[in-house]
C-alpha cells in the first residue's frame, strides 16, 4: 500500500513544524505545560485533517493560526481586570546590584511580558518570535495594520517602562 | 553592555525549554488519532429504525467503487427506542454511577475496563499486541475517542475508555497511522442509558465532531444498527488506504476494533470476529452486572489537558441574562474555564501570588455587559463577571476571601452589607469604594464551590440587584446538577 501521490509528507512536516509551533506557543504563554497543550492540540488538528489542510494552504501557517486563536480565546476578557500587586513587583527588584545581573534582566523582562494584555503580547510575539510583517500579523489576528502597530507600540512602551522601574540593567530603548 | 529591548525580547521569546520530542510527537499523534476516530465513529452508527435506510445506502454504494464521488451522506434515521433492547443476551443498558472528579484531581470512574482484547497470537494477520498500551490512565479515559474533542459537542459524553494497540510483527516501530498494518481494540463507557442516544447522534453525524472524509456504512449481518455496525473510511492521505471498523454495543459500553489496510471484506470479517470475541468475554466477566466504581489516578508526568478539566468538574451554571430584566443586559458566551485561579472574585481583587492561600482546582467564568448611557471610561459598558470555583476546602477559601487574606486582596476599601434572607456564614455582600462605577460584590458558598459575582451598575442599587440576582440564580442552577458521591455540588450528573 502506498501513500497518496501528490500529498505532502506528513512525517516530514510534523518533524519540522513541532519545534516551531511549540516555540510559538511558549512565547505566547511563557509556560511549558500550557505551551505543550496549546501546540499539541494545534498540531493534532492539522494531522487529523492532513489531506484537506496540506492541499489547501500552508500547513504551518494553519497550525500557527490555531495556536494564536486558541491563545486569544482562552485569554479573552478574563485578563482585563487581573492586576499583580505591588508586593510581587517589589520582589523582582534585585536586593543587590552587583551579582546575577543577567538573571535579573531576564526575569524582569519575562515578568513584564507576562503582564502584557494578551493581544499586545500576541502582536509582540508574532513580530519578534516569528518576524512577521505588520500586515501578516494583522491578517493572523484579524485586525487592522494600524491596530497591530499601536499594540506593539504600547507593548514596547510598557516593557520599557517596566524595565526602568524594575532597575533592569542592560535594557534600553 | 547595553542591549536593545528588541534584542532582549527575541532572546527571551526564543528560549523555550526543550520538551521530550519523542513524547511530544506521540501525544500529537495520539490526539490526532482520537480526533479522527471520534469523527469516524460519530458518522458510523445507526438507529434501529434506520436499518432500512442504511441498507439502501449500502446497496447504493455497493455498485460503485469505494470512495469515488462525493462524501457519503449519513443515513436519515427515525428516532430509535430510547432504551434499546436486549439482543442475544446483550444487556440494553448498564447501571453505571456517574463519573466523579475528586478534589485531588483524580477521577472515580464507574468501573475499570476488563482486558478483553486479544493477546498476541490471537489477533488476525499476525499483529502483535503492544506492551504497555492499555489505556487505563485518567487521561486516556477522560479524553475518550468519541465526542469529547470539542467542548461544545451536544449529547452524552463517554465517561472513559480503554484501548489496546497492535502492529505488524515485522515492524520495529510503535504503531502509527501511516504503517501498512496496524489495529486497535477500544472499549468506551457511556453514562447509564445514553449509549443508544450517542449512537443515534453518531449516525446522524450531528454535534461538534463531524466526519470529514468519505466513508461507507456497511450493515453488520444479522444485527440492527443500534447494536452493531461497520464502516470503511477513506484515509489514503493518512494510511495509504482505508481504515475498517467494526463496533458493537453492550449495554452502555461500546467495543470497536479498527484495522488499517488489507482487503475490505476480509478485514471487516476479522474485525467482527475480534469484536464478537471481546463482547463475549465482557459479558462472561459479569463486570457489567454490578459495575464497581474505581479510582483512576494520574500517572507520573501526565496531567489533564485544560480547559476540559474545569468544564468537567464544574457544570455551566451561569444564569441567563434575562433574569436581570434590563434592556441590553447580555451574556458573552461561552462560559470559559478560567485561568484566574488566584483571583476568585474577579474585578474586585488584585492577584497576589506572593501570598499563599487556598487555590481553586477548577474555575469557570461568564461575563455580562450592560450598555451605559453615560459613555464612561470603559467604553460605555458596565461589566459583570460571574466566577464559580471548586476548592479543596471551600470553607477555608471563603474565610480567607472575606477576611482579605489568601491569594488575592481587595482592590479597594470594601464594606460588608446585610443580605436579608441569607446566612452570613456562607454568603457575603459588599460594596467597594474608589471605583469608577458603582460596584457590588456577592459571594455564595455552596459546599466547596464558591460563586462570586462582581457587578457594575449605573447606580449602586442596580449593581446590587444584578449581583444578588445572578448569585442566587447561579446557586439554584448549581443545585440542579445535584451532588456527586464525594458530596461536591455539580457532580451529580
């Protein structure tokens, strides 16, 4: 029994897509388990519909869209009123400034990323993880290019502001 | 050295911890197989009264090459008997207790599935039974192959499953869909009295799991479609050929055997033989006579995918927006599983992960909106959230929240008010100052489930009415679901 001629090879695609889609999910969620759930679900959907998907469009782009849509739908609304208290932020300020500065930089930025609204985080991720153009990001997120630019602008401003207030060394605009 | 913020961003975003890729891929393939099988099975089963229509479909396709032409059209069936019937000693239903999610995350299942799958040497075609593939973990049982991949699926949901996989003797790899020869035997348990309904829905290809590739239904000789069925599914892009499935119902358990590859008539005969033998062994085991519930624990490194966990622990109890009686007041569906585990009173608390406190094992959320004429800073909408959370210790969680301790703290000065007709020990009504709109908090503790409502209104009285009405109505809805064997509300059905 042979595979259907003309259909892209599922094995090869999956091998190549797994790290990319998992990496995207991790960049969005910042959590390994959540990223595995998100990416495995998206990849499984593509695999289960391989015949249709592989012939209709870019399979990796399709999986990417599932990841983004699922992430945004899970985060929709409930994020808007979640605020982390000052106590937590204070804990991120290094007690001393003369050691482990690299670690502090990273943790502070990760924490600041986590505080971004989901759509801002998604826009930032698609630009800086996927290196997509604003137009591609807009198409993926279902919004206008100007909205994408605005989201990224506000996100970078927030990250920059957070970095300064947290005394994160080595980060500048 | 000073780095640009963008450089740091790229570095952070691209530094995902490396997963176990072998396990990762296996999980993807297993999940994909479940989705495919769910779609196939939903499309395959027929009702008793549909037998004539099924025969007509089968006669029609018999004269044409397999899979040629458009996608097969599912038979249009007349609603069959709701209870099914005993046939040849096969019980019509099974006296299963409900599946229960325990507070520690494990499940109490209606029973453990006995191993009735063929051993190596008993399987046709020399297929080898894979060691250690018996799916008795909660993950496999919860993520059963039928009707569970989409949370919005209509109709009964299986409570669990167990399956055994087989591969060709000449293959050194784990069975995968693209291999030339592979098979599996699966047992699926349905809530008491619902297997027939599930089969009818599958036959009608209704609900969220739809059949997305060509298939043929093939009546099982001598058996009604509500009791047994067969089908062949076009999976040329996946397997290079077809998948053949035979399935029978025994009370509220279904047993199916599927094979990849081979000659259609020969393989279906083999599948029927495997299923018949498994059915006979299941009946002989007498496990269905008086099913004994069994606790299924999570294996190491396995955990339940979200959000299904929350949706199973907690039913959808958010009241209809109509109960408020305000023009424009609306609910935004779906009622999501919430990730706000540290903020049980959403909209009135600040998450404070720096402090320990009782954490919910599951949480769901519904949001409401009310257009406001004054076009305030939030775009002219007053927001209301209803969260319902299941805690290991609901009493402890309630006391922490009302005392402003634990995993979250009040946003601003919070003043408790009297709530006539409600027990102060289990309910809490309050206002909160320093907010842009009048805001009202209403909490109700029902066993270990906390219902919290945070409502905005144009006036304090309006916010109070919204909060108290939704809290009381949500509690009534929760009570309607009954209590499970572990006493937790909402698990009764």
